[in-house]
C-alpha cells in the first residue's frame, strides 16, 4: 500500500511513541467578538473562563472528559456543543478521536481541544499572526457565527480528505487481496476498524451540525449562514457516502480473502491427503513384514525365481501398482491436475 496518512497508521512495525501536546491558550480579537482557544488546558483555565462568561459547571466537566459523547446544550445567552474529529497524532495501528468543545455567545467563542486538530491549530496561527493577511481579515472581520462555520468547515474538509485517502488505500489493497504471496488479513482488519471509527464520527456530526444551524440563528442578527452550513452538511453527506461504499467494499475484500485462503488451504490439504493415500500400500506391507512371524519371502523362505532380490522386487510391485491405480482413478475424477 502507498505511504500516506492512513497507511502510516496501519504500519505496525514501529514502536508506538506517546506524543506530548503543549498546553497553550490563545486569544484572538475579532471585529465584533473575542475568540479564546485552549489547547490541552488545565481545569483552572476553563474555570476562570466559566466565571467570566457564566458557563454551566456541567459543561466544564464535559470539557475535561476526553471521551464525552457528542452533545449540544442550549442556553439563553450561549450554547455549548461537543464534536469529534479524527486526530492526527495517532499511534501506529491505534485509532483515536479528538474531542472539540465549543462555547459560543453573541460576542465570544471558546474552543477547547487537545491540540491535535491540525487544521484548527493552523487557523489559530493564521488569525494570531500574519501568515495569511487576507484570510485573517476575512475571518476576523465578520461575525462570531462565521468563525464557527469556518472552524467546522475546515475540520469537515479534513475529514473528507481522509475519507478519500481511505478510497486510495482500498485501491492498493485490491491488488494485494488477489496476490497469493501476500497476507492481507491484518491490513483488512485495521482498515475496517479505521472506516468504522470514521463512521462513528461522521454520522453524529451531521445531526449536530444541523442543530448548530438552528441554534446559531438566535445569535445571527445580520448574516444568514444557512447556505454556508448547508455546504458543510453536503460535505458530511459525501463523507458518509464514501465510508458506506468503503465498508461494503471492505466486506467484499474480506470475503474474497477468506475464500482465497480457504481454497489455498484446501489445495494443500488435498495434496497432503493424496500423498498420504499413496503411502498406504507401502505402509501396510511394511507393517506386516515388520512383524516377528513367518511370511512368504521372509529370511527362512528362499524365493529366487527373479534373482537374489526377488522379494524386494515383489514388495515394490505390491506397493507401486495400487498407487498407480489410485493415481489413474484420482486423475479421472479430476482431483489431480486441476
């Protein structure tokens, strides 16, 4: 398989190494709002913001829980949402999601994550520095609702990009499935798990983006962002469709690999069975002549009409003639030479 984002995570030859994420708090001032981004924060960092913006204590607990299910809580002056996206700091062969917690009000937006969402980190750097002045002005010069759309949009685009890489990996895997010299059972299992993890991200994501679209209207006084969020939902639909097709393809590859492996095993067992069957006549005759009894052609029975090796010749003929007859019969049945 080609080296890429997904294939690197499928590689299991390297020893997994833990990735340390730096604790960072960035504050970005927009034209009409304030954006506070917390990367790998402590509880005290979030509690200070909770006092300033009167955030719900239960939502603070949800932020600190890294495995919280996606949710949306709406209040009078703000709402809180938890979304999941693929993490880029995964250990090889280990799937892991990254949780993004968002508080949004009329004049503030707070994002809480572990710093392993690269598109979001890059967006913070753009808004904090002058890496892309035009884009910075476009994002910060509009409303907080537009910034929320921009954050979700770039993360969904990354999710769509990853789903396309899954398709590329499937194309590479197809050639390996039909190559008898390569074992692909582990690769199939890892890629199936990758697809299932992404499906568990994408399916709830569509539901909560729709909920965000409904709740954002009460904060949006000037801009109507319905069309913007409809575009995001369209991208999520493409991701879901791609993952469903990939899952069906993986099931086909799994069944194909199982059938080819079974057929290969049956061929080996058939060859071993035929060899064992051919050895039966010689084994039976050898067993009799290994007994401590008098038999025709024994040491006390001098049979010399074919010379001094008459008994050996007769034993060889008695062993090979049945083998020849079995070979002809198996050949006629089609068991040999298929």
